[in-house]
C-alpha cells in the first residue's frame, strides 16, 4: 500500500474516519476531501490524547472554522514532536504531500515497540480499487498509542494484554460521566464501578460495566484501593479461568462484596458532609430582609435540616451494620427498613424544590445574599 492507502486504513481503524460504501479509486483525493474541514483531524488528536482538543467545530461552515479545526490538530502534532504542515497546505490544497507526510509521521510516532496483533485486533487493510465495505463490519480497536498498531509490517504474535504483562484486573470508579461516541466504547455515569480488563499507554483503557464491554478514557476514572488482589483472566486466552455463574468463586465474591460496602460508606459519608457544610456555612446564616421574606428563607431551607439529620443516622447505622459478621449484616434489609422514612423526606424535598430554585434565581443578584444564593444555587440544582 502507498502512504495514502495506509493513512486511510489507519484513520478508519481508529474510528475517526467513516468508511465509504463505494469503491475508492483515488485514496489520496478521498483523504484530502475528508480532512479539509479539520473535523477528522481534531477527532484523531482527541483519540490519541483524550482531552487535548480545546475546541472543535463539528459542522464547520466557513474557512475560518476550517482553519480553527486544522490549527487545533497542528497544535496536537507538536505534543508528539511531529513536523506540522501549513494550514493552506490542506485548506487550499497547496501541498497535500506535506499533509500526508505529517500523518505518516504521526502514525509512526504513536507506535509502541513490541506491541503485537492478533487476528481480532489487527487493523483491516485497504488496497487501491477495493471496496471499504468489509471495514464497516470491524470494530475500531485503536483507543490508545499502544493499539495504534504498526500499519507497515505483518505481526502475528499474540497481543499482550495486562494479564500477560503480569498485571491484574482491577476495579475503578468513574470520576466523570462518559458517553460513548463509537460502538466499541463504554458508557458510564459518575460513581459507577468498572472492571478494567486492559490498561494501555496513551489514554484509553478497556473494561466492563453493567454487562457491556468497551474502551473509555483512563483519566475519567480512579482505581479503587485494594481491588487488584485477583486475576480472573487467563494469560493466553483472555477467558475466565474455571468459568462460573455470577460470583460463585469465594475470593472474587468477597473482594467485590467488600468493595461495594466500602463504596457505599464513602459515598454516603461524603454526601452527609456536603449537607452539613451547606447548612453550617450558608443556610443557617440566612436572615429575612426587605428583599428576602421569612417565607422565602423557609422555602430555601426546605427540609434539608431533617435530611441532614437522617443522613448522619444512616451513615452511623450503616457503619455499625458492616462491622457485624458477614452472615449477620443484611445490608439490603438495612436499606429496606429505612425506605419509608427516606421516601417521605425526599418527596417533601422534591415538592419544595421548584419554589426554592425560583427564589434563588430571583434573588441571586441581590447584594445582601449574592454570595450565599450563588453557592446554594449550585448545590441544590
């Protein structure tokens, strides 16, 4: 394959360039038209280094927005120490060979020595005159520099996942919500627990959550302490050793159970502290004024005091529950017993919520409570 064909294959493999349905006779021309608005280039940099693109025009409408996208890509090239091209080399087609050379250099810069491919992870190849249809059935695998495989040589040795390199499958907790943009990515919400099956250099990890498996940005999660104590992945096949239903393996079951208990305790404790901070730092200092009536103050306070008291009790009781022998803990029953009280408190909170938000919005710029209202508004919303 020539450099244009190799680059087209690389970009499709990474999932940043869509595969055309018809046969392409001029890969270089196809590549030039696909890259001109800079969208694919910005997606490429973001794929190689998540979070590095500050601004992207997804549907650019003029040359100014085209230039902005291309400049974002060129800025990203600098972080890989790749010689950039000029904006007009691409935008006006003055020197597309230089554009192509930069992309080839970027592909080489993101290779990792010693990383091998298997038939599953080997990127599809494209030769002039062939249809791209076959590429549409293959899920893009290039989520990080370690998976940006060498497009210029044949590799047949087994892929080295984290088990082969001596690592262990770990649990991580999501710091932010992530919504997938490709089929092989993994969506999750802040606070979700994800089992990591492969950790790669370059910004993307592979993991499982809620029955789904896919790739996600590694900087969106943090490792749960003490979760690396078992390795359920077979070093060679990547399959479970002694396949079992659910968590029948005692060691695995106990590991997950203890992590879940700890996660609940940390989350509920953090929520309790936030409520207490809100009350002591802001709400307790609210006083009626000529701009803020007693009724307004009452709506803002709502029943947060009651909720905070309940939350303190919940944390203390839950902690006592987890100290019991495992066979006596009955954590599910603990929460079910508190359900009626919890339901009543939060139904009252939700009923008052619209009024509180309206008052905060109306008075957020009043001098006497500007600072207070702004802070409370962020928390309640």
